[in-house]
C-alpha cells in the first residue's frame, strides 16, 4: 500500500481510499496525495474539498479511481 500511495503522489493521481475515522466509521474518499511520512498521509480530499490528514494505520485499502466512459 505504501508503494501505491507513493506512486500516486509522484504521478499526482486521484485515488480512492477506504478509511476508518476516529468514531470507528468507514468512509470512502477520493484523494490526491500531497505529502507522506511513516505515520500519515496529507492529501487533498475531493469529498471535503480541502487538504486532510489520514493516519496510515486507518487506511483499510486504496485503489485507482474508476473512470467512467461517456457516450
């Protein structure tokens, strides 16, 4: 997962994460990674429309954003 997040940062890609918050609720977020360290990911959150900090230990999974095909 660290490698995926690092590649997303370098490529400035939007990615999707599943994250467990401080209340124990799971949420799905689309983010763009800005900075990372060994404990946190600083990212622009498209849901909140601001830069947010996510604990690495609370990110359950991450993946590419599926692109829709327009007609």
